[in-house]
C-alpha cells in the first residue's frame, strides 16, 4: 500500500479495530491535528500484518479536514 491508498477510511477502520475511540479519530482529521505517532505505529503494524506496507510519512499525505467519513 502506498500513500495513494492510505485514506482516512482505512485509517479510521484500522484505528477503530485497534480500539481508538470515535471522538479521538474525529479529532485527528481536524485542521492543525494529525494521527498521533503512537497510533500511526499501531496502524502501520496492523496493516503490515496484512501485507500492506505504509510509512509514517504516508500519514502526512492525508487531506486535512476531509469531512464526514462514509463507511
């Protein structure tokens, strides 16, 4: 997986599966915020266990304030 495939939907679903609260995940998408490094590592490791390779830099390519995430 490259940054073109790392979307907020992927981040949100992985973080939810790993136990991140919905309110925290919404905050990550707000302007001047981002996914905390600890959660980036958890998500990277989770996706790696599924054969999808991303890096912490891929999180920087996510759009700021994407609005509501449709599931």
